[in-house]
C-alpha cells in the first residue's frame, strides 16, 4: 500500500510538479537504454485494465508487458514520487527477460515446483538490485522504499506476456526489497546475485 496516496499526489503536483516526476521516469528510461540492449520504451496510458490483457489484478501504476516489449505507466502515476522506483523495477524485469535470466529462472521453476515461491522471491530480489543500479546511473534521487510504501507495492501482477492478467505475482518483505535496491544503488552490478541467481548474464549484457 502506498503511504498517504492522495497527499502524495497533491504534494508531488504542487511542490515537485508533474514535469519533474515525468523527467525522473525519462531519466530512468534513458539509463536503461544506455546500459542494456533491447530495452522497452515507456508508454503512458490512461488506465491499466485493457492494456496488454491487464485487468484489475494488475498493478494500477506500472507494468511490463513482454509480448510487445513495453512498460506501461498510467497518467496517474506520472506525478507520484515513487514511480521512478516502480519503472526501474519494471526495467529490472526487462533486463532479465531480454538477456536470458528469465529463461533460466523459468527452467528452474518448472523443474522445482515445490520451491517456486522461493525462486520467484530470488528473481524479485535481483530485479530490485537491477532497479537500484539503473536509478544510480540515472542520477535520479530516490527515497528509501520504506519511506515510499507501507507494504509491498509489487505483490500483484506487474509483468508478463499478453495477457498480463495471468502474469506471476510474489510478495517480498519491504526490508528485503530495500536491501537489494540499496545494493544496486552502490553501482556494482556484479553484486546483484541473490542465492543461485548469479550476475553473469547481467554483466555479459551490460554495455559499459
């Protein structure tokens, strides 16, 4: 759950201005494009349901649709200070999908169904680490995740192929998201290696 969402929208619109928040999203997008090949473009939509097969179970602010390789951001989200993190997280999934990590993860999940939740949790941790790495490269100021949210903001569907409504979902404790995001913020992509998910494929894909 977002902390005081109405107040945050008003605060962002009045103090920061919607243009500043949009710039933060643009800066994260530019950092992702510069760092990795085949990254999705950000597309602003009026609402999430109906986009790439999304329904009310899909995150209302940001989602990555792998089929057309686009990141969807609602107009409502463009004025929120937490959107830069959410978009960076979506790009973390895109890095995994476009550069082989997601294929490896899926093969492990299919062969180890009893450990699916644990494996998906490792995937999310690496995604948050990549998100921190991209935010660091973007130059965007990021508050602590625990300052932006009361609980896991990404425990709903927020990525997958079309239709998005059947995409995976997993909840991760905020403290764990924060820990891996901060690791990424240090700027060392090689450290984005939770458990058995190494950083080898990430480093191989990194442009510089």
